C-alpha cells in the first residue's frame, strides 16, 4: 500500500496535477500534527530531485534521507532503522537518478586512477563497486552503474541487522527505483528489488 501511494503521487507529479502542490506553507506544517510517515526514502543530494515534490507528499507522510549518490553510512543506516523500528514505517525506497554527479565522479576517478581527496573520496569508494561491476570503460557505464548502485544499496539494506527479520517476514519492504530527470517519472528496478 505504501509503495502504491508513492507511485500514485509520482504519477500526479508527472501529470502536473499534484494534490499537495509545491507551494507548501508553514500553516500546513503546523496542521500536519504528529509524525506518522508510511515510507522512508533514501535519495541523492541532487537539487533536481526534491523527493517530497516528485512523490507529491505533504508534511509528515514520508521521511527523507539524502546523501551524495545515496551512499549508506552508519548515520543513514541508523536513521532508517529508527524510522522502521520506532515509527513503524513499512517501506524503504532507494531512489537513484539519471545523470548522477556522484556516479560520474566515480567513473572519472576509476578511469583516470585519481581518487579525490577528503570525504568525496569516501563517496567514490562506496560507489566504485557498482562502476567496477559494469566496467569503467563500458559505453553505457553511467546509467548502468546508477542502476547497479541502487540494487547494491537495496541488497545491503535488506540484510541490515535490524531490517533483515522484518524484511524476511514481509513486515518491511526495501525497493529500488530510478528517477528520470527529463520526464519526472519514477520507475521501479526489477520489481523494486
């Protein structure tokens, strides 16, 4: 049901008929009352991918976590575990997107052999396995690596200590999806798994 609601919201967004719109006021935030999200979305920091807007959601309906290239770290894992365990969220969606800059940086790094310094290097290190699986010199490395990275992230979350049990019993689902920058459409990857 949670997945159906997200995808219905995306269809409203794509068709230009959102229920909640993008002009959200402080009064709407106050009126939302207690937090009762039904899903948590892990997405990229890309400014062209505002998660609440592309799923046409309002205050209190979804939790959003964003990192460069939707990279998992302890804070992200702990945040997801919190919303599942404490808030009763039953759906975790990992959303990749076309033309991801973090994936492009990783491809460039692997092609040149020059790893960026600092914490950007950390992001590259976490995305690199997906690029390596596709092949850094493959002609379609970027779109294939984005999809592969989403699938790898989904697999990692499905086996996370506090999520594995609820995933196995069907109480929680972890799905992967891709956002098309040109159309605004969200597509599940391999039935989202």
